[in-house]
């Protein structure tokens, strides 16, 4: 493997990095989780992705992909988001989020 090879790694953040569900009782949460997980990717291979990831740190790219995934899935948060990313020379080439969309329960 050469020093110029892209670096692929994963990162997991807990749900408290976005919105923490409020516990009403020991067995009742204020949010419903979707049954199916989602993935959301921002990649520099697209014009939009190239502009979005330009000069972003890995932490900033993780924040961006989380916000965009929440907006595109019309949910309040993503439960247990997991991130994979592709770096080359410290530059983020691709960031992917995997997790379960969560929505507030209707009262």
C-alpha cells in the first residue's frame, strides 16, 4: 500500500450528538424509530458534493452529512449514526451516514 492511497475508516457517534430523546417513563420514549435504516452520501464525484466538501474537516463533513440526511428524510434526528469516510491527503472525498431516522411521536 502506498502513502497516497485513500484512507477508509468508520466512525460511530451516539444519538446525543444530534437530538437526545426525552425519557417520559422507563419504557416510553418521545420518538418513534423507523424500521428501515437509511444511508446518505456526499461524494466529490458530483458537482454538488465537490462544492459541499471543499475545505471541510472530517468533523465538519460528519455534521454536514447528518444535517442533510435529517432534512432529506424529514425526521428529527438519526438514531445511532455511523459514518464511513474516504480521505486522501487529509481531504474528505466521500462521507456516508448510516442510521435509523427518528421522529417525535404525535401527542
